[in-house]
């Protein structure tokens, strides 16, 4: 006979052991993208496949079900936001979802993802959509099958979205993103017609890499990333990876002749990293010590990158330091010019190079198209044309090629369908949270201009980071801001900022 | 019913899977010593402990015994040097040794090693042997117990030596090292009395770290280390770690005002690394694809560091390059002066800073003392005095403190008893192998002076690397050099080289 507290302890112990394997897998992944010798890739894949298999086995271990069944009926569930209730609820979710997928489908998805990415690389390089199309078609068929296996209440897209944004519904995300689109299309148009141009050339002067690294680290540390519990390295595609309760690693890439590339990646990844560092170390690997959703994660990175890092207040403090770090590039540049340059808005073809405002339109194109592809309202054969039409409609430009059109992102080839909207959800949540913080803390411009970012970070820690998964993203938003997910604050922020910079009426 | 070939396949499959875990553990260890954030140590220890446990479990899995029993009685064993026979023999060794240790002893040894190293760090910093002595006493008692559990034919030291130098006996190692000592003590004395002094000051000029790194990498690549299958990073205590069939990582540390520190560590570790890279990738993790012994591993590092890297021929090729890399430090230094400087011989207190000749006397002191401590001929209370007496006798200098005396090495605190002699065995084997290679290849000075090191490396690959564990160290030595382990070639090399440099009669 065991008591319920014993069962809870046993469950946590088991999950902590799984987390050891998951954190090791994270190190393998980080190393693969930073330091792995070129010839080491094949064996690294074997190591990761082996670990993934062990992890999946543990996450679907029948003992879990027994423990969870017992605990679900116990007093521990009384307060749904308590650690035990959160742990049981979230582990159950994970267990049920994993158990619903037939082994064959898991393997086919894994195979299609590996093959898909390989062919995507070639097809993109050759600007040859036809080469990629059969694989994309197969991928969407498999993902449809996955959605059916998961099951859903309303929209088959719900089932996939849930993997990245748990508990969110297609309907609410659709409403929020449609709201963004309706307001943003005319705003971007107005900016284009303002005939003001940001002086972006000055960001293309020479910014020595060593100075960029030093300045980026100084800024990341200043806003609150703890380098005793983390580090910063170089990679091709910046990312942040937590691999222990006190080990969170940021990566970036530097372009010697384009300052924003390295610097804003660092702020962005540091935002993710501070969320990771703000989790409760005693709950590492358990739901109360884990992030809520990709949208909430992204809200943290976007907030520090854009709402903080591209603000006037931030540069009131940092600009003189930047001039010391880059005397040749910035010595003769007035702060206002620099601020305008890093806030340049103009429609472009490539999502990852887009500015703070138009970025969301890139996302909305993808969000709408992937829903249509999944539900069969659009065939993969018709994707290139549909993509171009939407760019025309929302951004006012038409991609001349598929390489710079529907072939530009890796996501679909890897089976990441339902992932894109979390980027814009991040922007929406970020604005909502930031507005709430400003209201509660009584204005943030003053402290930022003094180099004091601790107030905002402490607020985020308390309101978001330390809550782990004890609330869903939607509940968290309501609890912290008093309102559900809504595009109002994001649009107000973009209108306010760009209205001033571009002197819109 | 399974056939014997099936069993062999199954065995190899199982061991390869264990190797996946071992290689992952190697990455965790490498990362800990290179990039791990300061606060990440505690969780890293948990990760490593977990993996070690899994690995130990697999290495003592009862299925192994069944498979090995079946295979031992099969035709596959006909040729003892074949892959299957080697695999079965070596796995059996490992299985039997591990199975002989009671779980309690394994745990006590692990605990004593962790605690021992912690206290050793403090005791050394405080120059307080008394603080460390009780732990050292306990460690030797545990190691004696371990030796008894393993069992041995003649000398209880045999049992421990076998962990690092399998199949070697105390008697043969004793004879070889005594031979070295008898010849080396008078040689070092004669050098001291020659009144010639190497111009070591010139190595203490300024050698910028970035230039050291570039030059060290160039040299490592030139002698044959493949950077597509490996890398070089910075650490406190240089090491080499293989973590996959195509992933071998070197580390070094740079001293801006002492050139040899970084450079010769790189050559040394590259020597280890080329042995690792020379193993058969298809046998990765299996005995035919693994190193024979620490002595043989060290023979490779010492050969490239000393017999190649400190030779006149090597610098005939590299010196003009070094002058270009370090124009300020070496621009005005004649090659002969530089060569003498990097071959400075003088008795010193610290092993890791010792020169090519006196290094062996440091080892012999430790080898003799650890035998006496293990067998009870010397009590840990009397160690400091015995240490000083031996330094007096063999090196002609008396350590003024225990910090620079018997507290200088981490080995004993970590339970590495029987490990030290493998350093000098490495020097002995290196000289024997090098003499055999010179004989077979018809002189190596010429190609080295042309920057051609491929002939020696190909010979080592063929004669040593690709043989894995198919021969014991002793068999390998006989097969490759026609002679058993003997100090003759090492002494001939040291006499020849230093006789010339110091103009001895």
C-alpha cells in the first residue's frame, strides 16, 4: 500500500529522471548547432535518436498512467493551480496525446520530416517548388492524420495548434490575427506613403564582430540575463536552449556590415533565456517549472527585443555606450537617426528579415495558408500562386520567385504546422503584458533611460515566469492583464511608435 | 534457437548501444571542462551520475554473460586476434572485473573519490597535508580492498595497474622503470654539471594568444589531426576526448608569456587525437576499435610532442613559420637557440612542468611510493618525508612544501592508483615504436624537415591504431618492434639528444 503523497513523490522522481535525459538531449542539440565537427553529424543523429526513443518510452510508460489515475482522484487536485494539480493535469495531457498516435504514424512523421528538410534545402537552393511539392503534399496528409488521431472539437487545425499553443483554439487565434491584419495593412500602407525613409545605410557600416559580441553581452547582462547560469555562442540560426535549472544557452550570428542582425538576435534570445532562468529551479523538468506555450515564450523574447530594445528609452541609456563600442560607425550619428534606422518599416519578401510591424503580416499569410492546406481548401499544387497573391494583398509586393516565396521557411518541411501563429501571438501577448506592467509599475521610460531594467524583469518573474504551467496561456493573460487575448495593445503600440517616427496623421 | 553469428551480432548491437551512452557521457564531460556555465556544475553531476549508472548496468547485464559464454565455446574464437575473439575476450574481462566488485565498494570508492578531490583542492591551497591525510589513508584502504576483490597472481598492485595497463605486471613495469631510473639519474646529473644553460628566457617573451591558437592549429593539422573530425578548445587542464567515430576533441590552455605551455599541449593532445582518429570507425565502441592501454595511448601523445615536436627536423620545417607567426618574440632568435630553449632540461618540483628527461623521474617517485603505500610498506603519515627524500635522491632537489610535494597531483585523491607508471610506459613505448618506424621507413628527418609527417602517421595507423585491442600492449610491442618492453631506446634517445645539446662526453 502506498499513500497518495508517496505516489506523487514517485511520479515527480520519475519525471525528474526523464528530465535528465531531456536536458542531455538539449545539450546534444546545442552542441550540434555550435561546435560539432562537420563529420560528426551522422553519429550525433544516432545519439539523439537513441535518447529520443528512451524519452518517448518513459513518457508513455504505463506506470505513469497508474500514478496519474490514482492522483486524479485525490485531494491533491483540489486547487487546479497548485503544483500537484498542475503536474498531474499536464503530464496527463502529454501522456494522452502521445498514446493516441500509432507507432507507425510517429515513424512516418519522423521519416517525412527528415526527408522533407533535406529536399527542402535542395529545392530552395534550386528555386524548384515542383521538386518539393510531393513531399509537402505527403506531409500535410500525415499531419491531417495526426490531427484526426488527436481528435478535436471544432477545427482540425485545433489539434495541431495544441502542440505549440496548448488550449488555444483556431477560432480565437483567427479572430486575434484577423484583427491585427485589418489594422496593420492600412498602417503599413500609410507608412509607405509617408515618403519618410529611415536611414538604414548607417547600420550597414563596419561593426567589428568582437565589439558586437562584447556590446551584445553587456546589454544582455544589463537587462538581466545571468551569465553565471548561461552563455552566448555563435550559430547560423539563433536560438535559446535551456539544459538544466542553471544552464541556459543563447546563440546568435554576427554580420559585420549589418548591426541589427547580431544585436537584436541577442536581445531576442536573452528574452527567451530570462524566461527560462526565471522558472523555479526546484521544479525543473516538471510542469510548474516549465514554459506555458510557445506564444508566451515568444512574448518574452519579443518584449525584450522590440518593446524594450527598440524603444527610445533603451537607447537613451545605451546609445552613448554604443558610440564608444563602435566609434567609427556611430561616432557621427545622432541618436535620433540611429533610433529611426533600427525602426525602419518596409514591406519585404523574407520573414526573418522583416521589421517589427510587417513581420506579423508574414505570419498571417502562413497561418491562413496552412489552415487551407490542412483542411483541403487549397491544394499544394496551388500554393505558390496563393502565396504570391497574399503577399500582394497584405504587403503590396509580389515575390518574383518561390525561393523567396513559399519555399523560404523550413517549418512545413519539418512538419511544424500550427507553429507559425505563435510568433504573432507572442507579439500580441508581449504588448498586453507590457501595457499591464507599465500600468502597475507606473511608467517604464524613466528606469530604462537610467539603465534600470530590474523592475520589469521582477514583474515578469512574478507574473509569468514563476507560474510555470500552473495557468494556461489564456488564463495567464486574463490573470495578468485583466483581459483575454486581443490585438488592441499591439496595434496601439505600433500606431503610437510608427505614427510618431513616420509623422502619420 | 539462435545461431552463434546471430549471438555475436546481438552482442555487438548491445555494446554499440552502450557506446552511444558512453559517447554522450564523454560530451557531458568535455562540455563541463570547456563551456559549462559556472552554476551548471551541480546538475551536470546529476546527469553524469545517471548516465554512469545506466552504463554500469548495461556493462554488467546478465545477458552479456550468456552471450559471452556461448561465444567463448564457438569457432569464432579460433584466431585470438580476430575481431570476434577480441570482442569476446575483452568484454569478458570487463564484465568479470566489474562483477567482482561489491556494490557497496563501488559506492564507497565513488564517494571517497569525490570527497577526496574536494579536500585535496583545499589541502593543497592551504599546504596542509594533515587535512588530507585521513582521506588518503581511507582511499588506499579502499583500493587495497578493490585489489583483493579483483584478485591477483603476485603483487596486489598488479590488480590496480590492470585497470589502466591491462595485462601488464608490476614486475615488468618495475624492471623497465628501474632501468630508466638507473640511467637517467646520472644523465640528469651530468646535464646539471655541464654548466650549459638553455636560453629559456626567449620563450617567456610575448606570444599573443590568437597567434598561438592559429599556429597550434596549423601544426596539429600538418602532422595529421583532421579538423573535419575534431576540434580544439580551451580548458584549464588539457585533455583529449573522443565522443564518436568522427568526433575527437582536443583542448589546451595558452600562456601569453610562455610559448611551450600551449603549443606542446596541442601536439601532445593531437597525438592522442590521431590515435583516436586512427581507430576503425566501423568498430567504434567495440574492442577492435578501442585503444589498447593508457601506456600505448600515451606513447602516441609523447611521440608527437617530444620525438617529433621537439626534434630538429620538425623545426627545420616549422621555425620560419613560427617566426612569421610571432615576429616580435622570435624575429631575432636563431633556430638553434630556439631549439635548445624548448629542450631545456633541469630538475624541478612540479611534474606537469617537467622537461622530457626529468619527467620520468617524477613518475618513478610516484610509482615507487604508491606501491609502498598500497602494500603497507609506507604509512600515509610518513608520505611527505618519503616524497622529499626521493626527490632529493633522484632529482637532487628537496621540495620546501607539501603543496609542491606530495600534494601536487589530483590522482591519488581520485583513486587513480596504478595510473602514474603509464606516463613513463608511454615514453618507453614511444621510443621503441619511433625507432622501429625509423628503421622501416628509412629515416624520418628528411620528410619532417619537408613538412611531411604522413609517412609516420600511416605507419602508426597500420601498426598500432587500426589494431585496436586485437593485441595486448605487450604483444603489440613485440609484434611492431620485435622486442618486449625495454628502456633501451628511450635512454638512447635522451642520451643522444641531450648529449649533443649539452655537449656531454
